[in-house]
């Protein structure tokens, strides 16, 4: 889930120690806006100094969001990793270890605890794009990966499956938009997404839910996959 498998919980706790008022105060002379590059460097330097020894902190990218710098970072140790987004005021004075997108938190959930994004269907070569993000260092990812891989194979020719297991650089724009850094993360056509596995539902149920959601994106194609009564029952519940 969001506490990514492998790196000790203490890593995140150690990073957040002292955040009594919700932000780190960083030293800065003057009130001028700093560059994205400077913001990234400042964030990496500060976080590196405040995590336990042995944790490697690297910068993924810096973007602008809601008048803040959104700084995506990767923290790794012993072959395991956690990605997360931090936020910094554009004058470089305040660093927020994590942020909650209030609008995203209000999203309506559907079958399988997936969130309905309200976004336009994202396509790749004219087919709905399906994204999976995970790592072998995450037990929940190891559980989910074979399930979505098997389901996606049933839609060969109808969807474009981006299997980003252990791939920490591909599709970063999608990952940053639909995940706060946690894995496994599944994004189905940019219309449905979920951070976390479907373990509590079991493999059979999870496979059927994924199938129904993807059928919704492909207009019930292929028919031999989407026309099964149990799949149609789930499809009918998506918009409820």
C-alpha cells in the first residue's frame, strides 16, 4: 500500500519527525522566487539530512502545482524504494513533506475501491492505456502484478498495457497524477485508479473487477471476455 514494502516504517517517521505545524522551515535570505532547479536541490539536501543513515534520496522531477513547487523524490535502501511528492513554497522557505489533494480525496469510489477520476479517457495508439506501477520490494505489488497481467492479456489488441513493475522512470506523469507515491498503483484509462492491492477481495474477485472496469473502457470488447453475466453485473455497478 502507501507504506511501500521493504523500507522500514521508521524511514517515513524519521522524515516527518518535527513536522508539528505541517512544514519544515528552510533558511532563505530574501523573498524572491527560486528556480525549480534550486528548489529540487534544496529539498534533496534537506531531506537527505533528515532521514536515517543508509537511505539514498534522489530527485525525480520538479513541476508547478497550485502556486507551489511539486518535488517528486525517490528514497531507496537495500534494493527497495519509496517514491513520494513533497511541496515547497516558491520562495523556498517552507517544505511540506507530503500534501493531500482535497479535490482528489473527494472522488467517488466504485467497484474494487477504484476512484472515478472524471478525466478524459487516455489512449495509446488508439487504445485505452492501462498502467501498473509496482516493485518486487513491495509484497502487495507482488500479489497484484500477476493478477493484472493475466487480465490485461485477455484484452490483447484492445488496450495498451504499460507494465511498470520495477520500472521507476517510465510514465512518471501518470504516476504523479494518480498516486501520492504509493504502490501498487493501477490506472485504467485515466478514468479509474487505485493505490493499493485487491488482496482483501481475493484473486478471483479482483480479476473480475479489473475485467469489468477495462470492459467499460473498451465498449465491452472483446465480447468473449466482457459478455459473461458476472462481468456484466459488475459493469452495471460501476456508475452506481
